């Protein structure tokens, strides 16, 4: 296991310890590990978003079309939403 030394001034150390306690962590190490895991998750989600096939313009256009259809009554009854032609 690797060991790291983080230098903090007294105020920073108190703030971090207080936040860890507020969030229910029993140790500062557990809190810091959770922060690193959360950061990794955010980075992965951002990468997924960047790699998404649909651009914001495509998503907006699809939403506008669906909204128009809903507002003009071009809808299906709920019991028909999952009826696909190949289900027979």
C-alpha cells in the first residue's frame, strides 16, 4: 500500500474533517477515498457524454418533434406503447 502525505494548514484540515463528519464518514481516509471514487465516476460520466452519438442539437430536435406530436394529439394509448409488429 502506498502512503501519501498531504500538507494542509490548520483551517483546511479542520474544514475537511468537519465535512467528513457531516457526511457520516468515520475517518478522514474513508472520506478522501470516497471523494476520489466520486471524482472518477464524474470523469467517466463526462467521457460517456462526450462520446454520445447524439449531439445536443439532435436531442433538442427530437424533443421538439415529440413535444409537437404530443401537443397535436399524435399519441398512442398507453396499452399500445409496447405493441411492436414483430411481437405476433
